[in-house]
């Protein structure tokens, strides 16, 4: 009885805590969307980000993308955000879809993150009206 428990303990302690918390980055981003915190979201941006906000689409620098996101939150103050889909099975890729409720309507937020230098960075962020 003791050997299986010891094996499980050793097995799970061999993984760094960041590995077991990888899915939490999407949860953290959801909380930042709920708060309308463009600065904290932008802290997770790659150096260039493909940003699609409603009908505007382009590749922006981290600073430009943050400003566009800040403008979005000014026009659409968030009320609620929740994770509706999460892909976290690939150690170098994360994808999440959020449902964002604002004072001006409901939006679907798609977030693509890629791993670089042991951290995940947002490479694509898509905000579109929820149908």
C-alpha cells in the first residue's frame, strides 16, 4: 500500500508547480478582462500581437495593442468574464475562449498563447460580438 502512495508523491512532485498551473493563465486573463485591466492583459502580450477587435484587424506592437484594448474597455465597460473553452494539452501552446459581458453587449474573446523562454505570451487576441 505504501509503495503506490510513494510513487504518486514522487511522480507529482517531479513536475514544476508552473506546469500544474499552466491552465491558470487563461483564468488569470479572464479576471483581467472582467476588471477591464488592459495593462495586466498587455503584460502577457508577445512583442507583436495579432489583434482583432470587432472589425479592425492588424498586427500591433505590445504598446499599440494595449492602447487599443484600453479603448475597447472604455467603450465597453466589462461586467462579467468567464472561461467557456480551454485547450491546455500542448506544453508550448494555450488557447482559451472567454465570454465577456459588458454594458454594451456580450463578446466572445479568443486568446492564443505560445510558449517562449519558459513563459506563455499572447500572440493573437480576438474580440468579436457574441451571436
